[in-house]
C-alpha cells in the first residue's frame, strides 16, 4: 500500500472515531521531521507520522519530533501493522479525564 493511500484511509477512520475532530497535514518543508498529521479533539491534540510499513525508513529528525511531541501530548509512528494498537491508544488518550 502506498503511504498516501494509507494516510487517506487513516484520516477517514480518525474522523469516524472522533466526531468533530480537526485533522490537518503538517508541513515538513517548514520543520524537517515534523509528523504528518495533527489531530485536534475536544481539549487534546495528537500527532501521527504515517509510514507505509513497519520497515519503511525514518527521515531525519522524525524520531526526535515524534518522541518530543509524545512527551508533550501524544505522538506515534503509525503503519498498517500497528494501526489498530495505535488507534486504541489514541482513543484511550482522547477519552481519559
């Protein structure tokens, strides 16, 4: 599966899971390595870095920004092999008090 197809399907699934959320694509041309997607839901936010597979290479600074943003809120690498697990973690994060 191409990364763009995975991201398109993921955005649709996120919108169904989190009604009223705002999802926007972040500009890696502005900050190299910034995760692909920013999800705003209620009073929380998360970022996801899409990969077409678990074996896909990481670009410079991606590990840094995913880790830093996970410390601030919620951020993960997501690919078909771990999608269900990451979405469950995200669901729990967005719905905790």
